[in-house]
C-alpha cells in the first residue's frame, strides 16, 4: 500500500498511479475530455477586495481508464478541487506566478482495491472490507467501522461464539471477549485484531468531535487486516508458518536425503 498516492491530489498533468480495481495490473489515467468542474456557490459569491485565486473551491467529476490494453476498465470519480499557485519561467526567462487546479477524490466507482484480499476469504468478510474501500476517501470514520465489522465476521468464520444464551435469550458477546476467545493456533492474531477494534470503535464515535479517524488510521487497519487474512486464508502464508514450526521443532534442518550419485 502506497499511502502517499492515496492522500495526494491530482492535476490534469499529474495523476497518482492508482491501480485498476478490476485487473489489478494496469494504472488509471484520465480519459481525455471527461473532467468537468464547477465552482461552488460560496466560492463564486465573494465580495472581498482581498480575494485570491487560492480561495476558489470546485466540485468535479471525471472518468479514468485502465492503461492495460487487455482490460481498459472505466472508473468514474468525483470529488472536490481548489487552486494553488507556483512560480514558473516564461518564454523570456522571467519568473512569473502561475495557477493550477488541484483535485481530491471523494468517490470512485468501481471502488479502488486498497488492500489484498485472499481468494479464499469468505464473502461475509470481504463484503464489509469492500464497503470500507468505497467510503475511504469520503468518510474515513465509516471506513474504519466497516473494517471492525469484517473482524466480527472473521471471528464467526473461525467458530468463535457471537452469542451467549441465558434464560432462553441470546446475548451478544463483546468483540473484545471474542478476540480473547480465539483458539491458541490463532493467538498471534490477537494484537492485530485488538488494534483494528480500537480504530473501528473510534470510527463509531467520531461524531462527538473526539477521536477523529484519519485516512492514515484507516490504512493502519487495512495493513493489520491484510496480515491477518494472509495468516488465515492465504495458503502460502500457512505453508511458511508450518515450515518455520518444523524447523524450530527440529532446531535445524531436517533429515538429509541420500545422494543419488
């Protein structure tokens, strides 16, 4: 995950290398002639003598196309924009002030894939993660909360009880208790799941003005979750863990095969 390109605005001349969400190989590039922008009312209706172009605020929409010739997926994007200034050299070699539009995405459709999800990961877990990706740019708090939902589903898939029955009534078991109830073979995941839980909790309560969740916080959750899912569902990771355990048990290499010659 390249955090910088997920937080960086783009211009018509410079677009971050966002990976195509469909083929996962190509890079998204703006389709010529599809970027439309309009200045917001509060930006247009100014009566200030000190007005500067940097005060301009836009909304925009555009289309991106995957540059992989075997894919060519089309992705819609919308968001907000502004103007910033820089210094450049004119044709006479003199320094002049220039202005450029900058755009910050709020939505992609199809959404970007912001972490790797193993093929064997159940839909019950991948669905809230993908919803998190959809919300990431516009509502980081909601995105973090969806990762929390995904770990609830992960625990259910790992056969960790979600309810206790008392007096013929079902009572939810807290997420913290469920994490602590993980079987020993998954105990190494508890630290990561607890961290995701705390970030998700903050996302649930960010409306109170405290514990505001940032894009970096959500990306932390994605990195933790990517590791956890790799441990549980990616056969390569399981094979390496199994191999490491065998080496550790034998405290060295296994029995050598007899040479054929």
